[in-house]
C-alpha cells in the first residue's frame, strides 16, 4: 500500500456528486481550484486525502452553501469551519436587528424572512394583515402558515385566491428547479419540489422547465377575495457574505404594490390597525 493516506470513504464520492451536480468536469474543477486534474481524480477515488485547506478550496470552487462545506469537511475528517447559530442566540442580535429593521421599514407593505426551503421565520405587521384577509381562522394544515411554497400550492392555502396561480406556480417551480439541479438528489430543495408537484391540480405543464429561457427576476402576484383585488410584485434579498450557516440560509421576500389601488388598500389597512 502506498504511504499516501486514504481519504475517508465518503469524501471522494460526495465530492464527485457535488461536482456532477454543478455540471463541472474534473478539469474545470482543477482549473478553478488551481490544482492538477490528476489530483482531483485521486481525491475523488480515495487515493489521496485532501488537506483541510484543500477541502475549503474545492468547496469554494464549487460554490457550495456553507452547510455543505461543513459536510464535506466532516467527511474528510475535519471539524466544521462555519458555525450554525440559533437565530435567538445573543451573538445573532445584529442579524435579528437587521431583519427587524428591514421588515419594519417596509411597512405598510408586506415582507417576510424565510429559509432557503421557504419556511417562514418572521413577518411584518403588513404581512400579518394580508394573511388575515384570506384566513379568518388558522388553516387546518399547519404547513400552510409554516412554509410559503406549501401555502401557495396547498388547495386549502392561498391558492384559490391567486388569480394568476398557474403563472406564479410555474415561475416558482422554475426557480426551485434551477436551485435543486445544482444540489444533491437528497437535498431539501428537491424534497420540497417533489412535495409541491404531488399536490392535486398541479398540471403536467408546470413540471416542464425550459433551462434555456431567462428566469424571471420579479414575480407578479394577483390576489382576489370577495371585492378586494390586490396586485404585488416580489423580490428576494439575501445577506451579502455571511460566515454563519443560519445567516446565509435566510432570505427576505418583499412585496411591493403593482398599482395604486393595492397601495391604497395597504395604507388603509395599516391605518385601521393603528386605531
């Protein structure tokens, strides 16, 4: 046996899976990592054990999320580099303050904080008022108020009130699919997509994604309940260069009125709630 130490059994295959998911050849990864293609091959086949620095270089070249970088470090026998801190921890106070400030300053327009898998973390008062318009009582299935995607696709969620549901659902599935195809098959994004496609009434047309098409930057959502008609466009914002897993996985979804009538309804709803 060579004096060269063997990499843990799981690291090489895991690296190969991520490289394949990212649609990179060994040569491309070698160029991005500034190492030889032979070294990449040896690492993937378990003939060579990567150093801690090399794992960080490879995961950076693959542009992996911090959580996945930690996973590869662990697979290679090293301690995780990036911490994962509970959002309620004292050291996360600046992050919470930043999110709370953004949410409050977005009033009277709705805004929420969500995870990478669209779980709802926080919302401003405007979003609470918007939910109250559609749900007089808590939904039977708690997933509707826990996850934004499920709320849109679940038959008992906001889906019946979205006038352009097919359009919105298609755009969101397109976005989710583009994220999932550069992740492992066991990723939470892929599990979420499978769950959404399993809902009744999701047409086969929505399952088709044209990767050659330019993805939508903003989404226009048209809502209607009784005599109330609202139209929004939404944007997603992430923190710049966080070094914490939790902070990196959080996003802010902001809703803006697409017409004056919607803006007026939001302002009146805010004024009524203040009185």
